């Protein structure tokens, strides 16, 4: 999008909404201080934001000089955002408010099929059901989609697969999911990788630091990078592809990418389950022979004291700790969030990652580092999908273009104006 003048009234409205929403400034005097705009202009811009439904009065506050000032708050209930995340083992669909709070969530289990239209159709039907229940009167303000692959954020298309995945596990780059959902849900659509959505979700937490890394383990190991409060997508949209970082781990396992010793070959679900099958077949793990070889079983076995299972969990944790040590030393995040599957919930895994990380990282770079573990239901993804939509919707450029006609925007006008973008 082209940049717009800071004098544009809608750019000023966007800034006022941002300040009110973040809580940085919520009264006319505070907004005047923060923006250096005159009181009369501030009054007009607040009025415009209130007419859009984005802010509303929420009582009064004693200000300097003892005069009472109206306090404004962001009106998260004004519109609805739809989010849909395509995972390797199922689809998650949710409806959120404009604060990114999940109103209702639907889980559609099933392996990722090779047909993207079929997958999109399942998600759209679930989205329509959520809209009927919670927002029957209007289209959503926006739709946020997550894919299990790197995504070109400008086009919403999957970039070429980084590796040859198992059949059905890769997302085709020739399917225009953004255009498909724009027409189907009659709302503007943005698409990003699930790892980037997890990072956006973690960055949206109230206590989130400006610099953080999110590691998301599902079938492989993904990660997302937030630097100075902004998501870092990289020059080719593949920033955070931690799964193919080489670690000097135990043995020389060959990765799906054809190289030796990637983190993926130690810590991904496929690698751990392949080892589990071998251990079960040789009888080296009584637990696996009895209970099966899924990752959940390996983690449960390790926690129950089965040495074969514990070795697999520790091997994955050692590789993860080594990969993180390099990233943390180089990037110096304040927080690392590790989540995505059941491995992150294992206390054995957690303590081993911490040990290896501290052993291999520069002491100064881990001194104030906080390592957090998330749950395997990945709450960050849906919050991140909503955050992605809201970041664009409420941006200066987008407000300048669309706010004069009001939200939610008319999708036929959007498609006519941006036929090139959405072609
Ligand atoms: Zn690899």
C-alpha cells in the first residue's frame, strides 16, 4: 500500500484509535499531548472514531486542574473477526471480537488432505455457523487464515515448499486461498504461516516484551520472530524456519530436506515417532511395545520412567536447546515461548531444554531471558490471526482508504479496486 500523509484526517483517527486501544492515552488532554494535535482537531477525530463504532466513552477522570475529562475506550464488541488455522491434524475456526478475544471456537479433526478447496470449504461452513450464532446481521470485518507453510504475505499464497513433505501434508502454492475466502465470506482476508500467527498471538499478550521468539512444534518445528514489537517475516517470507537449523546433536540423522543433523531430524513429530517405531520393534522399550508409538505415548512413557522414551525426549530437548542457544545469543530476545504439541508439556523436556540452552548460550544473553511453555492447544494461533487482521484494518493506510465509507468494508468495491492484488 502507498504511504499516506500524516495530515490525512483518517491517519489521525487511526493514531487516536491506536492510543486509546493500547491505553497509552484515553482522554482529550492525554491524546493532545501524545499526538501534538490541537484540542479541536482531537475532538473531531474522536467523534469520527466514535461514529465508526471504534471508541466509546467510559466514564470520567479527574485531570490536571481538577477538571473532569471524558475517558474513551476501544469498543471491541463493535465488529467480528473470523479466524481459521489449517493444521496438520485438523482445522481450527474461531470468531473473535475486535479485542481479539475468542467468542467461540470450533475444532474440525482430520489429516490435512491434498485438496485445498475441500479444506477451505470445511472451514467456511464452520465460519458461517459461528456468524449465524453470534453476528447474524453482517459480514465479518475481516478474516485471518493460518497455513502450515511459509506464506507470501502480500499475495496470501504459500511459498514453494521448503521440503518435500509427506503426501497431503504440504499446502499447494497455486491455490489462491485469499481470493477464495474473500468471495466466500464477503470480507477482506489476510493469510500467514501458523508460526508467524503464533508469534503475533504471543506478542499480543498484555505483558509481552518487545523482542520475543515463539517455537511452535507440530509435525515439524516452526518459529516466529518479533523484533521491536513487530513480526519479522524475512526477505523471502521464510524467517523463523528453525526446523532446518543444523545442530550438533547425537548421531547423524538425515532430515526430510536431505541434509544431516537438522533440528527437524531430532525434535519433529515424524522423527521421534520413527525412532519410537524402531525401539518398539526391537523391544528396547517395553512401554512403546505395549502402548504404541505416537508422540503422546513417547512423552507419557518418558514421564513414567521408561528409559527408551526418556532418551527420545531428552534427545529432542538437547537439539532444541542447542538450536535456541544460537538464536538467543544472536537475537537476544527477552522471552522464548515453546509450545505446539505435547512435548512442550513434558517436565523432562522442559528441564532438559533449559539445561542445554544455558550450557551453550552466552551467559549475558540468557541472564534476563524468560522461557515459557505453552499448551498443546496453541491458543496463540487464533489470537495471532485476529491480531494480524486488526493490525491491517486499523492501520493508517487502511483507515485512510476504507474508513470514510465505514466498516465493515464493501467487498465488491475492494475486489474492483484491488483486482491486481487479489488476482
Ligand atoms: Zn532439514
